[in-house]
C-alpha cells in the first residue's frame, strides 16, 4: 500500500486526532471527512490507512462509511448537487427542481440515490431536510447553499458551476 | 392581532450591520454574562437555571435545571462532559442554523457558562455534516474566543479550564437522538443506547456523566444569567417560560423564523397575522406543529383545553386549531407536541396521503436499523403510503398501515419509534376519508378541486 500524503494533509489529520484526548477512535468521522475532501471518495486504501492510523480494524471504518450517508465509496462528478426532498421542500416544488436538474444535465436513473451526468460533471442527489425549510426548495452546490431554487434558477446555477 | 415578537435569542439576528465576529458581539455586550457567571459559584448558576424553569428546545421540552441536577459535580469522580446538539435535522426546523451562522458567539458564550456551571473541562459541539459553512464559522468563533481567553487554560484568570471542539456528523438524522449522538462522537455507528442503564447523565460519553443540550437551550442559559432565573421565569406563562423560536414553512405567504414569548399568541395569529395567511388564496387544511414527528392537527377540528374562565377558575373550553396557544403544555393538551418549533402548514389543495408518504420516506431512510419494529415497520409504512399515493392502494391498506404503526411505538430502543409512527397514526385518524378514497380509487371526492 503506497499512498503518499502531502505533509499539510497529514498535519490536518494529526490536529484532528488531538481533539479527542480520551479516545482516538472518536477521530474516525473527522478523518473520513478530511479524506473525502482531499480525495473525493473513500477507497479501500483510505479505509486501511485510517484504521491503521487510529489503531482500529478496517471493519470499524467500513461500517461507518456504509452507515453515514455523506460518505461515498465511488468518485462523484466534479460538482455535487444536493436537493432537499423532505416535506416543506416538496410542498415548495423540490421534486420539480430535482427532475429539472436531472434533465438539464442528462443524469438518469434511480430517483433517490446519487446519479451522475454522462459527462461526469455533475452528481445529483436527493437528500433529506437541510434545515432551511422556510426558503424551500433548497439546494447545495458542493458546500454552497442556495434557497428558493425553482426551475428558473437552475440554468444559472449550472453556468456558475462549470 | 398577534402580540409583537419578543426577540431574545434572535435579538441581533438579521439586524442591519450585525456581523458574526467577536468584536461585534462584544460591542453588543457579548461575554459580559460569562464574566458575571465566572465570579459565581457553579451551584448558584445551576440554581438560577432551575428557577428560570427553562425547558429544552431540542424536542422533548425537558427541564434544563432538572437535567443538570442529575449530576452532582462534588460527588462525581469521573470527568463530566457537555455536548451541544447542533444536529438540527428534524424536518421543519431551521432555527439552530440561523444562530450558528449569524450569532455563533451567543451559543459559545452560553456553552461556556453551562460548562462552568457543571464543572465541565471538555465539551463538544456536534454539528450536522450538511452544515460545512456553519462548522467553519464555529471553528473561527472558538478561535476568537480562545484568543480572548474565554476558552482554554486559566479562563479570565480564574483557574478554570475548558476546551470546546467541533465534531461534524455525516448525514444521519439519528445522530440528533442524544445517545445516538454520543455513540457517533465515540467514532461508531449512531446506534442509540438503551435507557436504562445508559442515561447520558450516568453513562454518557466514554461512559462518563454527560449533559446534552440543544443550541437554543444553551443560548437561553446566557439570558437566564443575564436577567436572573426569576425574571426569566416571568417571560411567557407558568411552566412555559422564556421565548420560543418558531420556524414556519409550507403553504403560508411569509414562511420564516419568528420569536415570541411562550404562549403569547395562538396558532391562528401565527399563521394568519404573522405569516400572512395561506398562500395562493387557499384555505388551511392541516398543521404539523413541532417538527415532522409531531402529530398532525386538522383545520376545523375541535379540541378541549383547560383555560382560565372569566372568574379566574380553570374551565374546559372547546377550541379550534386557530385558538391553540403556542406553548409546550397547550400542544401536549391537544394531543400533539411543541417539539422542535417547526410548524409545517398545508393548504386545502394538498393530498394528505402524499404528504404522509413523503414523511414516511424520510423515516424509512433514517431508521438506524437496530430494532426490528422500527427498521421493518418504517419501510413498510413507506411502501404502503407510496402505493396508496400512486394509485395502487389495496382495500386493507389503511388498517394495515395503522397496525404497523401501532406495533412500533413503545417497542423500540429510542424515541424514533414514536417519531415515525405518530405521523402515520395521526394522519390516518384525522383524515380517514382521504385514505379510504385512495383504497376506493376515488380521488376527486377528497380534494374537492
Ligand atoms: C429521533 C430523534 C432526533 C432528534 N434530533 C434532535 C436534533 O436534531 N436536535 C436536537 O437538539 N435534539 C434532537 N433530539 C432530542 C435529543 O435527543 C435531546 O433530547 C436534546 O438534544 C436535548 O436537549 P434539550 O434538553 O436542550 O432540548 C432528537 C431526538 C430524537 C428521538
Ligand atoms: S427506534 Fe429506530 S432509530 Fe431508534 S434505535 Fe431503534 S431502530 Fe434505531
Ligand atoms: S424540508 Fe427542505 S430544508 Fe427542511
């Protein structure tokens, strides 16, 4: 297993671990987040590396990746589009927003899980309540948050995230 | 006309020129309450919180003073931890996000005071994974507070020492349940723990006594210290003290967050005066008053509520949905709950079976899977409501749905069991004709388009 990590990244990992003086295992989620931000997804190597770093078995990390919806085992498109599916957003038209994003990007398939556009540029995902129900429908473009995203705003957003 | 808003927690939120950095916060009197608290005896702070009758704002409405009294710092030999629950994932709720983004220091100050009161030296702020910007804002706020010696070693020269770290979740609703949260913070799947014996106050984080409080609750602690417990208890109504941040979403003209004294307005005033009534000129059909787990209320329904009569004696009054005072006890009395303060409004064009199918899908997605009734039942409820909503209802579906829901509540490790079955039970009870019409495939009858 030959992974070379940038010193800056390793520093972030070491700092995260210091936040849990009682139990290193607590640093599992932070390390998974850091890894996914750096490499885009959680590979087999990531699981082995994080487990070794925290003196755990790989299964202890894998079971987190399969439990927490935000972690992914496969690479996503360049931009990750999350659309809220839950009631207030649905009342505000989020199913239309979701369908429109899929149509505009050519992403097809499963209604719920992540689907990617054929050019690999976008991965679109229906997610549960994003805690901004008063400005429904809400959308996250990568880590950026957008309110009242109805069909008329979709082209503009896709232009912005090229 | 509704009483005017009383902004205590949201006082500065959205105020022109108010920014989320520490200088702005201090300019507005920020951290003065910490300076005051840190000269007090920790037990004196706990007494003030008890006197304030502050109730938790995370969902259950449990007395904060009582929760804190379960841990006696003088007797406990293990470390005591405090966790701020910033998982905010209950559908319909969007208040903690505003505090985190726009007034993070209010939360940090409330947290430090609460830690000092409970002799906590290490605290975590558990924030949901989908708040990446919120997490950055809080990281910066903590650094700013550390630079001013409000966090760290020898705080303000008193010898008190405290560290606060941010811990990000990763998209699972069940991390909002306090023992699931603790497991998650220990680096495990967020499987809620069985109580007894795993009450956080006894066997919490790392099997040590732990206090878990919601963001808004911890902010309130700061104001309790500011005005004193007795003065705080005068805001609102007896047993429903302080203010309540209400998050209104769905079919109203002006959705948003509003803060009122507990019990100072009615549901009708909230929906019609504050939120500008139902959008598109439609009529009110249903309200979920406290986050998606709360039981639904139907417009036109009559409720019995004990209220003060003209002679001051308590009498049973028959009231409508619009008459319900917005406070903890009134919602409980009409058979639902004030919960997290998330009010979801539905107009008369809405198909209640579809609305329930949406909610059931949420719970099916979020069940942690430990308990068979919840894991299997939540999926069944999703499947049945979906087929009903999509024209494939079977004659027996209403009864089947009720049977599944009735066999979850009360038979699970955590309150998610109730959270997923209450919507099903209440939608079925309040709108039986809509479910029946699906079974009869006679939709027009229901919507009255
Ligand atoms: C399924 C479930 C989800 C919950 N989600 C949240 C949440 O997102 N935020 C929160 O503060 N409390 C949530 N709670 C309530 C917490 O378990 C806990 O009661 C609360 O954080 C205590 O804080 P308080 O006393 O200050 O309200 C949830 C409870 C359950 C059963
Ligand atoms: S009730 Fe549901 S969410 Fe709670 S522990 Fe059981 S399976 Fe998990
Ligand atoms: S329902 Fe979409 S943000 Fe809450």
